[in-house]
C-alpha cells in the first residue's frame, strides 16, 4: 500500500527531529519503505511517499515520532493503477 504522509514539525522546530534521525535513523519497521521525501522551504513540514505492507507498519513508525511530529496520512494509488481500475467503467 502507498501512503502520502504529511509531517507537521511540532513547534516548527526541525532540529529535534533531525537530531533523532541522526542518532537513531528512521526508526521504521521492516517492510516500511520511504520512496521520496521533501521538506517545505520554511522547514516546518515534510512530505513523504511511503509504502507499507499494511497499516500496522505505518502505525508502528508513527508511534516512534508522535512526540515530535503531527501526522496526516492519505492512502494513495498511482494514476496508472487508477486508470486501469476505472477502465471497465468508462
């Protein structure tokens, strides 16, 4: 499953987040894949495209960061997959 994740840095302070990342890594469980990551120009948020076999892996990752980050998580599908799914109905 693909997810678009928006991380809001609590207090708009990325330093604590990057410190933890430097010291402990991404803290992601096996099977959790980060495909792309972008940081807002004002360094207040991060936008990520991630993949996880199931939502439980995503939840395990969120728990590791919830003290520093607020999350918005949106399940997504590629345009190609969406077109294929809709094709019989068009």
